[in-house]
């Protein structure tokens, strides 16, 4: 009831609002650049300047300070193993939040995590966040929302270099360069390089990462052609989880002092943008990426290779509808992914597992202005997924083919310039990933192909509002997502299963104020309820989902005396991973404070970051093992980083 009242008050406040002179271009909402797309959703944008003002060492730090986004790193400041949760998916968060790089999927077809290190921070122009289902435009794995990381393609000449030192042996070096010829035909380029390493806070938590990314492009009067490319490499120790006594007394301890992981890969993506007729734009990309991962421990080793190929053409047609402004996007998504894993275990010897996934999808989205202030959005997607899996030792081979549809219908209404309310409903889905296709008989432990694992699907409903009044911004949303056949891991049976029906509903509030010419504040609140609504766990909370998440940032520009920032991040209590029956007391919530200071001594900029300034002891991730013991992945304590940045003229 209080959530509904909040939205009502927001709508009332919005009536006397007036427009803000800001040219905001959003890509994620339509898969084409568009100012004020008029869609029934709230979009959050993080600019390059926002990132520079944040006390953030990695991309994971940038995202954790956003409304309703929970980042769960297992160890270290680089975020190599961090998982993003949007709208309360807990253990399966990584499979229900879609991460894009310039509109292209970073989520692998397997259960592997995101390669965050392939994206140098300096290469990012902005980050667009759409909370709530993006299934119609982007397909599988977008049930919780979409984060689109958009790199700098301006070709505006600039170059910089930065070096950093920090706690626990942290060292990093970054470089960026961009340029273009100008004129009617503009050949441009961007290039970014990154290196970072740390000895780590815990035993066996050393990490290092390197990445190189860029683009070459040519703009003409007819459109643009480009090639995006990148290469990345990382290695890290895997200190593993620790039990309660160790967490209380010696969180630096590692139960896995010899476990190591390394990862390397590359990507290339040629594409073009062309105006092929009056009001008709065609865009297409052909993407290829490859990643190789190696895991080593005394009892088990695995070499894993992954290849992905994609073709994503789409057409934007600004056709009008009678006397109404109307445009439609049509698109085709073709994805092919292959996984191969060679393993050795001291218990079962050598083995090879392979999996393949082919996805074909057609989608459309129409936005029509029914009146100057009333915008209607409709969308539809049909996706077909064919998956195969094989296990050589078990002589196991299986395949499954399924097809599902998703839709969106919504209205947004401009109450006044700068003030909008909206409502929408739709349907979302997720197919099993390739690792979830492998299972075991709980009695004989015989490997099984889980072709019986059904895709999860369900309806989503959302209402919201946004207000812009001068330098003040406020947006709010209320949502409910009901899922059946949700795919999750049952630590009792040791298998991925279709769980009983679940429901997620919540409130998200985000506000930003330019309090003065030198002082800016941002607040965010997400209240989330994620529960089972059927079966043996009816009424129980979904594990690892905090009841609330709050963020607050304050930035002060003191001119020649420097700039200063503080970021507070609060994550509420949640049930331990695996505690489906909610039998244990909840894992404690935590609040962290991060600080930043920077001094502009052009062409030099000197900055300092103090993370977890009050040295809070907490665990972003904790669970219950199969013997009923609590285990924890402790977070890093207070850490200090100092950087020197040089801007070339």
C-alpha cells in the first residue's frame, strides 16, 4: 500500500514539472540510438564522468552503487568472479541478468561468469540500465533486466595514461587513445589497454588481468562500417569458502591453498549501419568470440574451451501510422555456441564433455504516439533453442529443442514536460544453459542428460513514473514477476531442477539532485520480496535475495581545491544459499562506505580511493553445504588506492 502511495505522490509532484535541456540518447530501449524513446520503463544512465567521480576500482564497483543492482564478488578487488543480481534471483542471478557490450551479449551459453576484465573502464562512454524484462528485444536471460555497456565510438581525439598503486600489492596501468580524420568521410579509431594485479587479502587470492579493446570505423554519407575487437587474459587463486569459526577468527584463511584458475580469449565483431531508404535504417553485426579457461587443483583439473558466433541484423522503419508518429524495429538474432571440457579427477580419471547450443529468434517492437503525450509500445519475440550435450565416459548423448514466445504491451503518458507515468505487462522466459543439461541420478550417481528440464517462463507487470525538474530527477517503479518452472540448483538432490512457482515483487526509487553548482547527491532504494508460491516451500523466501538494497552518493567539486566523493552501499539480510526451507537464521546485512578524492593539476590528475573505509567485516556470498555447514566468502577489508593520470594534448 505504501508503494502505491509513493507512486501516487510522485505523479502529483510531476504535474508542474518542466523540461530539462538535455539531449539524452538511449540505445538499449530499442536497439537503435534514440532520444527519449518513450518506452514504458525507467532507464538509468551512467556517464563517463559519473564513473570518474565514483570510488570504483573495477566495473563491479561501478555497478554495485546503482539502484537495485547487487554485485557479489567472491574475492579480490578486480571483480573477476563477480555476479550481478537484478530484481532478486539469488543463486541464479547470473542467468537472469543480461550483460551487453555495445548491444552484443556477453553472457556465455554455459554457467561460466561474465568476463568483466575484457572491458577497460576508460573505454566506456556510458552504461545503460533497464530493470525488468528485456526478453522481447534481447531474448533468453533478460528476465531481471539488461545492462548495456557502451564504448566510446566518437573518434574525438584524446589520449591518456594512468598508473595506480594500492593495498595488498595492487598495481595497475591503463592507456587510452582515440582519433579521427574529420570531414565528410571520417576514418576513426579507439584503443584501450588495461593491466592490473594484486597479491590479495586472503591466502591464495592473488589476481592479475590484462585486456586490449578497440574499434576501427569509417563514417560516410550513407552510414558507417566498423570492426570491434578485443583480447583479454586473467589468472587468479581460488581461496574457496571458509566455515563459521574461520570466518569469525581468521577470514584470511584459505581451505584451498593450491586451487588456480586462468582465462584468456579474444573477440572480433565487424558490422555496419546504413540508411537504405527514407526513414529506414539497417544495422547488422557478425560476432565471434573464443574463451579458454583452465582450472587446477590437487584432486581435479579441467581445460574448457568456448566459442560463440552471432549474426544480429535489424531494421528500423519510421513509417508513421495515418497521422500518428510510429516506428517499428524488426530483427533476427542467430547465435551458435559450443563448449568443450577435458577433465581429470583422481576418483574418475579423464573425461570429455561437450555441449552445443543453436538459437534462432525473430522479434519486432513498435512505438506509436497515439497523441503527442501518449506513447504505446508493443513487442513480440519468438525464439527457438536447440541444445545438445555429450559425456564420453558415461556414453551419454542427448538433445532437446524448444521454442517459446515473449511479448510486451505498454503505455507511457507525459503528464507535463519532464514528467511521465507508465504501465506495462508482458511475458519473459529463460532456457537452461548448457551446464544445467548435465545431471546425476541421486541414488546411483549415473550421469544423466536433463532433457526434461523445462524452460522457466511467466508474466511480468510494472507501473512507474519519472520526474525531471531542473537539476532534480526522480524515478520510481512497482513490479511483479510470476515464474513457473524456475530453473535452480537443489543442493539435496545435487541436480538442477524446475522449482515450484515463485513470485518477485518490489519497489525501486532513484533520485538525483544537483544541490548546487558544486554539490550533487544521488539516492537509490530497492525493496524486494522473492518467495515461493507453491509446493513444499510455499511462502518461503528465495535464498540470497536481500529484502532491501540502498545506495547513496555525494560528490563535491571544490574547484582548485579538488573534488571529493562518498558512496554508501547497504545490502539487507538474506537467507543463506541453499536454505530453501528458510530453516537457518538469515545472513547479516551490511553497509560499506567508499571515499574518493581527486585533484586536477592539468595535465595531471591525482586521485585516491578508500574502499570499505570503516573496515566492515561481511560476506557478499554465503551458503549451506551438503552436510548442513555454513560457509562464507569474506569480503576485502579497508583498502587504499592512489592513482596518477596524464592527459595528452
